[in-house]
C-alpha cells in the first residue's frame, strides 16, 4: 500500500442543533491534555511523571457578527450548550483523491465571556467567545475514537473506557 495524505477541510458549527453556517469565522476545539505529578522515591535515580487526571477543556469560537439567538445562549454562563463541529476529511494517494469521510466533534460547553464587539468604520465586528467543556466526543466516519465525560468519569479510546478500573475501585460501577 502506498502513502496516504489526509487533509481536513471545510467545517460547519451547530449550536444545540441549529446550523451556524455563515456565522462562525473560526472555531478552536479543546486540547485534551493530561495532568501529571512528579514522583521521586528512594532508590530511583530520577523523577517520573505520572498521570493524575486531565486539564480542563477550553476552546474559542469567533463569530463574524452579533446574532440574537446566539447572543442569548452565550449570555447564560450556567446553562450548558451542545456544540457540534462537522468537517470533511479528504484522503489522497498517488491516484489522487480516494476517500472523503465525515469528521464530527460534539461538545457540551458553557460560555465564559460575552464580548459585545469592537467597532471601526467600514469593518465588520468579530466576537471571540471562550468556552469550557465537560463532554467531548470525536468520531470519524461514524466510528467513535474518543469520548471524554468529566462528570461521569468516562474516557473511552476506540470504545474502551480506560477509567473502568478506576471507577470500580471508587465504587462507581
């Protein structure tokens, strides 16, 4: 099998199922980042970094103007909103474009700021909105690759919950 090159291009964002086509200029998805703790014990000549949980999930959405339905959701910091980013992953081989698959990321997010805009003559207003998320699910071609649920201690990779033993030890399951 020859080389394959993928490119993720084009995307659309949905907020609580409502299409935001033409309203979002840019969306930054969260980075799933492990927290670690240093461990140095007698008899070891070095220090180890050990997994200790996850950093909070944070991202940004840049809106290209003010929209009343979006503004109402952003204004409420205690009500979670479902965000969905849908993109298209195109694969190339020596024969050219060979496959195109849906890339979907679903988030449960709460907004952290309410920008009202900066205004300049003859320039559009862009609003950078920060959010934090408690749930993330990433699928490619309908196959779940990552599911992370902070509230329910779920972290699945390729369908396997790597926190299952942890939850059992704590009496969760």
